[in-house]
C-alpha cells in the first residue's frame, strides 16, 4: 500500500487524489460531469481508506445469487471449469516494472485475506459472503507499479450484451486493504455464477465494480484510451457512475 498511501497524509489525500485524476483527460471530463458532486462530497466527508463493515459467519447469506454474466461462453472456459482451471492465467502488467503471469496456484500461495462483507447491487439486492484471496496491493507491489500509473484496469473473460466486461479503480481503492483477488466464496472455490475462478472484491464500491472471470490487471495512466473511455462496462454503455463508492 504502502508506498502510495504512505506518500499522502490524511490532509493531502483530498488534493493529492483529486489533482491526479484532474490531470488526465478522462479525469477532467469526470470532474466536469454533474455526477461528480458524489465523488467530491464523498472524498470530503469520508476517509476512503476506512474499512467496509465486516460481518460474522452467522450473517452469511444462504444463497449468493449470480448477476450479469453467470458464465463465460467459450469451450476453453467450459473445459477449464470442469478441470479446476489448471490453465487459467492472470496477467498483471501495463505500467509496471516487472509484468507477471500468475496461475491459481501462485495466487493461493500468497498471503491470504478473508472478509465477510455485504455486496450491494444497484439493481436493489444485497448479499453477505465470505471472500478469500490475496490483497491486490501484494500483486501491485510485486510487479512494481510505475509512478505514471493513475488507475488499475481489470480485464474479464466474459461478454455481457455483446460487449467485453471490464472495470477500473483509482489507486486509493487499488491499495485498499479489502481489495482482494478472490478465489473462494464461503470457503469453497468460486462458483461459476459468481466469477470462477477469480473475481475482484473492492469492498468500498457498489457491485458492478467487482469484476468476475478475471484475466488481467493493468496499470494505466488514463482511462480515456481503454475500451469506451469511461472506465468500465456499465460506465461506457449505460451511463453508470465510474465512482461508485459507499
Ligand atoms: N465479468 C463480470 N463481472 C461482473 C458482472 C458481469 O456481468 N461480468 N456483473 C457485475 C454486477 S452488476 C454485480 S451486482 C456483480 C454480481 O456478482 P455476483 O454474480 O457474484 O452476484 O458482479 C459484477 N461483476
Ligand atoms: Mo450489480
């Protein structure tokens, strides 16, 4: 986290984070948009590094529904799902010193974090589940994110309504302690509908910011050159806010 978060004290967080985003063309349009009362108010009123609430085992929802894509339509996926994903690879690259390609075994060998959290979907449902996996900060520290990088983009294997799913967050959420690359839900390998074999958990954000079927993690300077330019599938195609912090 550590590196970036350590650079900014609580006082500097507001100006530091804002000037970084405002410096990029995508960031500028984000700031111009009417939506940004939410981002600005949220940053002014809350410490974005605070933890999302965590719950007890008895709070875990009996069913954690699948939403959006509930599988990946490809022969590779079907075959890998049947075999426990031996050939699934997570690429970690972009603006980094040492890009890496990781297997599930590699990810399981890292220090793990488990957290029982509530997932809130904008469509009006919530579910509580226990997620386990390495912190994203561990991976980012391992590859060495370059100072030019302002955002982390998440690549997914699925398409939804004919478009590739992807998402992105800023460095505050990327290095947040509850931002993990989850490979387990409730102590079992991720179910197909919930994003097997890998999905992000970014607990201070709404449901659509938690990409499933994860294949890549990419450090970038600007979001305007990625896919539709607004930082995510819902943002590009359906006008959702990029900043969905809670
Ligand atoms: N790759 C991918 N990730 C995704 C989606 C999707 O369709 N594809 N849907 C999003 C939405 S809107 C929600 S609410 C959650 C749903 O997660 P769940 O299926 O585990 O309930 O995943 C998010 N991540
Ligand atoms: Mo959602």
